[in-house]
C-alpha cells in the first residue's frame, strides 16, 4: 500500500481543489476520526470527486470510524438529485499515518470499487486559512477491486 512500492497507478481519483479543501478542513481540529462520503462520477478505473458529505463519526473514536446512516441517506439523495453517485468515503487518521487500518481494509472489502480517501496529520490543531491550499496533511487513496487492494492516484483538477 506504500506509494514507494506501487508500480504505475491504474486507478485515479480526480478531485477538485474544493473537495480536498473540505476534506482537509474537516480533518483538522477533531478529537475523533473525521469521516464522510464522496460523491462524483464513476468512470472505472477513473473516478471524479465532485463533492463530499460530512458525517458524524458515530463510533466517536480516535482510532476508527463509522459513517452515520443518516448522512449516507442524505448522500444518496443528493447524488440522485445531481445525477452523480456515491464513489467512496473519506476519513482521517489522527496517528499521522495514511495507511489503512485492519478495520479500514475490512470496510474496503465490503465496498469494492469504492475509493477510500485517507487524510493524516500528527498535528490536530492546524489552522486553516482561507487562501491557504496547502496544509500539513497527507492524503492517500486506496481501493479494493478485482479481489485485491490497490493504491489510487489522487489527481488535482
Ligand atoms: Zn482508517
């Protein structure tokens, strides 16, 4: 799952700056793992993230997350309305490590062909300034597809 060891990326997540910004914003200043749902276009093996729906982490855990079913319903409604789809999920790791946990991997397996975007920072208290697009958070994306785990390249558009 490490970028260093992956060959060429097969899977891509194209994301608008605003989407990454929203994920980063949500991922800072949180005591629990932040999580949400990614809406966009599924052009397998390429995905395009259009917007994200924030969710409460109903596990209220700093080590894992569970998306609120109500947010999931909201996401589906919004996707239908906008003619897009639920293409994946995002969540944060407070440990500073973007690698998926054992539980994440189980979740990925339950949601094959869905992108898992993970943000990580050791510093929970980074201030997000309006004009500042680059903050000290790492972002990585993964997917379980064709019976294996794969890295997903994040392409800013
Ligand atoms: Zn995780």
